[in-house]
C-alpha cells in the first residue's frame, strides 16, 4: 500500500507539482483511503520526502569514479536525465518554496561531485561551481527544450545536445579561480 501511495504521489508530483497536489488527490490516484496516508506516511511534506527518498530511477552514484571535470559533468547529466520524474519533482518543489534540506538529508550526487571538484579548486569555489552546475542542468531539464525550440533547434537529438553542453560545462568547472 505504501508503494502504491509513493507511485501515485510520484506521478502526480511530477505532472503538476507537489504544491498543487493534495493528499486527497494522491489517495484517489492510489485507490486508498485518505486516512491511510496520514497513518503510514504523515503529512504532504512527509509524503514528498518519501517520494524523493525512494528515487527509483536514480542509479547509485558510488559506482562511477569522478576523477575529472568531464567525469563530473557526464555523471550529473546522465543521472539527472535517468530519473526524469525525480528531476521534475525536485524542480517543482524548489520553485514552489519547499525547503529541499527539510525533504532530503543527503544529496549523494551533488556531494560526490563537490568532493571531486575540491581536488582541484578551493572548497568554496568547488562547492559554488558544483551547485551552479547541478542547478543549470536541472533547469535545463525544465526549460532547455523550449529554448531550443525558440531558437529553431527542435530536432536536435539528446546526443547532439549533450555534445554541445559537455565541453562548456567541464570548462566552467576547470576555469582558474579568481
């Protein structure tokens, strides 16, 4: 039953955003009684946190070595794209004012990328650059395709887009600190 609630919430949160979805909507989508959400999960914020913690499409981040800026960019691009519902939910939650640190204790991908970037940069610079890199890629998932369409590049494949993005993102990470 909890699995059905998480599946229903993931679907609805990704489609319209957690701020718009009510617990009643989730209960209806999961075909369960509303009281069961409160009993087994808690509030809407608890449900959102459970959905983000489940992250079924996100591959484990510890399996790939991050020894260069290219590695960091590759892993972030691949893993963010690998779990589109999680990405949409995270974006919508942030935009709608949910405090991400209250929803999730750890951000393994971001934390691993920052740790790797610190090998070549001062901690502050590495952390700020990784935060911007992750934010840019998350934002790209939300609005990039629309901007490509505005620029009349709607037929670019994911491979072509990645080939254009990767060197610029890696160069950003590799730039000398000021």
